[in-house]
């Protein structure tokens, strides 16, 4: 089965062609960073317009790279939520129209399910069951994954997601947009031990997260010390390191608990923050010490991309799942509402 995947949930337009027989054939991505940079964050209306501008040219490009004709497609997968409703509608409209014109089925894909399944695109894909840490700008959650579509949410953020806290902390210190990757890069120059920030909600049982207070702690530290410190660049780096260390250690503690409580020895990590090198290194060290396996998608598949949508959609299309012509994009869509593969 050959599937075209379309991702347009926020500020990146991603398309891919996935072949169930030979794997990923091609993928392309257009980032809107330059569009939103002058505003310091994503402007929903501008995001929707940019998706509309690039969706069809990127579709032509990815089909050419995959060496696949339109009449060879067996289905189309598209992100239906969660995300910015205008951005979602842009991709959904193209996907549904193309599927109708070609007379092939189209299937909705949950954005976070796409991220969760991204590590399965790799040659060393983990076997089920496993614990998944989904950590991005919009979501931070832990799920016990028994099979495709069978997800039990065992922990989630009660306020800011980890990636959101990265971005907001960077913005507070004037680091520009997108702030998370800039802050992580700056943290490499930070000095160890200059600051130690709290590890939120690790002193109590449970698997939920809270990063809003950590963001405020970083802001208070910056507001207090930047008025009395001459080397502002080093101060930013020291705060960035302390903040990153706090987030990473918090995630490690919660992952260890989740594996212990689930009696599971396999962990997958996905989402934009999954590209953070400190998180990857320390999880791999912990996995070796605690004797469990940890899997990540390749860096280009940590952030939003069409490959994960094409892959997730192909699995559901193969199981006979598809939707009628009505477009049902959802800004909010709990993962608990997903049907296991094989159920209609």
C-alpha cells in the first residue's frame, strides 16, 4: 500500500510517501520559522495562509522524489488534530479533495499518535508493549502502549508542556524565536553548579508533570541577577543550563517510575524535545544502568513531519479504517478517544 501523508497542524508543512512494502519513499518539509520570527511566536492566520501556499507544490515535489504517480496512491493520510484549527483545515481540505478526485480512501491521523509511532520508522524499531514519552512544545505525557491505537495515558503535564516552557523561558531572556533550540544550544556554554533549579513534582508519587513553576523560577533568577551581572551572555548560558538540567532530570525520574510501575523494559521518546542531546545522552546512560532499552526517532522526525503521518495513516488504512468525506479537524483531540487498529 502506498500512502501520501500530510502534516499541517502548526507551523511546518510536511508531506511524505510511505510504501508498506519498501518503507519511506520520500519526505519534504517546509518550515515557517521566518514567517513567525518577527512576531516572537506562531500567528495562526499566517500559519494557515502559508500552508495553503506550499501544500500543493510540496505534494508535487514529494511525489516526484518518491517516483510515484497519483494513480499509484492507495490512500491519503492527514493530521486531523490536535493543533491550530485553520492550519489543520488547510491540510485536511487538500487531502480530502485529492482523495475524492482519485477515488481512494483518506484517513485522519492524530498528531501525537504520529509522533508516538515515529520511532517505528527506524530499522531497530521497538516491539510492543512499551512506555512512550511524548515531549514537545504542546504536549508532555507518558503512555503505556500495548499495541497500535491502544494507549493508556499514565502521566501528563498539568500546565505548560516541556517544550513550551523551553520556548517561554528563552523568550523571557530575549533569545529570539524559536526559543527552545536556542536555549538548548546556549546551555552547552553554561557552567555546571552555578544555579540549581527545582525538579517539579518529583518529591511526590505519581507520573504527572508541571513546568510552569520552573519557568517562573528561571524568570525570577534572570530578573534578580541580570541587573547585577556584567557578563549577560554568560548569565543567560548559566540559567539555560540550570533550566535544561532541571527539565531533563525531571523527565528521567518520571520515565524511570513509569517503567517500574508498568513492569516494562522498553521506552520510546518522541516529539520535538526528543531531539535534545542532554536528554538523549542521559536516558541512554540510565537505560544502560537500569537495563532497559530506549529508542528515539532520527532527529528530523522528532519535530513535525509528514513521514510519521504517512506511516501512522498507512497502518490504519491497512486495517480498513477510513473516514467519510466530511472534514472533522479538531483543535483538541484526546488520545484516549483513538480506536485500536482493527476496530471501526
